[in-house]
């Protein structure tokens, strides 16, 4: 089942990120975003055993402006549940929830081969830069056609990301 995160999910969500990533940076990031009320969209995947996956979206600015844009990060699935389509379901459900919430643009930093299947394109094609000295791995998706018209510049994630 794919559903919105509720308050009591926090520690299970933390466990998913601790198991999926090599360090505790992503788990701490999600906790900090939640504490600062910067989790714009937060969705979990639940199996009988409990929560097995999680995806977060938080606000980003473009050229210092609020343009109804969010960053997808992090997304994780427990190792023993990976490669079964759960991550893809989380991404699709997350993008739909962002669209419903009125966001217009989503950025992500990740594997182009994975994210292009959801419609992400290299952000540099649209004149969008990033803080991480990467090129093709930084991608963007318009949730509504034309959302990127007239929008270019440096995309910045929230301060919570500086500790990653
Ligand atoms: C990335 C992640 C969330 C994907 O979850 P998942 O449930 O395994 O994803 P899916 O089963 O939906 O995978 C769908 C497809 O993407 C591919 N894929 C999964 N992870 C991939 C990756 N990191 N790079 C390239 N392709 C990947 C799978 O092979 C699969 O392809 P297929 O359907 O053609 O076989 C999961 O592997 C994970 O938690 N990884 C560790 C944390 C991480 O790196 N998160 C992403 C950065 S924020």
C-alpha cells in the first residue's frame, strides 16, 4: 500500500533510510525536514511487515525565488524489497501528490537512466544549475506544461541539505 506519512511513521521511515543508504545522512535529513515542516510531500510504502519504502519532497528555490518547485529526495526502499517496483510506485505516487498540492516543478539529483522513465530531463537543457557540480544527474520535470517558461538560474535545496 502506498499512502501519506502519518506522525507515528517517523521511526520506521528512519529505519528504511538507515538500511538503504550507507550512512545516516539521509535519515537525519528526513528528520530535519520533518522537524522544520519542510516535508512538502512524504509518502510511505507499507507491506504486511510494516513500512518498506519512503519518498520525500521539499521546497527548492530557483534563482532565489519561490516558483512552486520541490526537490525529490531522498527515496529509499529496504534492501530486501528492492527491484520489485516499489521505488517506482513511490515516485509515481509522489509526483501525483505534488501535482495535487499545486507544485509545478520537480528536480532530482540521481541516476538519469532511472529517473528519465518518469519524465525527468537534464535540467541544464532548461538553464537550471545546481550546487553539486553535476551535470546530467541533475534533472527536472514539469508537473504542468509550460511551468519552466521564463524560469532559469541556480536551484537551491533547503538548509537541511547542507549537512549531507
Ligand atoms: C533507488 C531505489 C529507491 C529504487 O527502488 P526499487 O524499489 O528498487 O525500484 P524499482 O524496483 O521500482 O526499480 C525500477 C527499475 O529501476 C532500476 N533501478 C533501481 N535502482 C536503480 C539505480 N540506482 N540505478 C539505475 N537503475 C535502478 C531497476 O533495475 C528497475 O529496472 P527494471 O524494472 O527495468 O528492472 C532503491 O534501489 C534504493 O532504496 N536504493 C538505495 C537508496 C538510493 O540510492 N536512493 C536513490 C537516491 S535518493
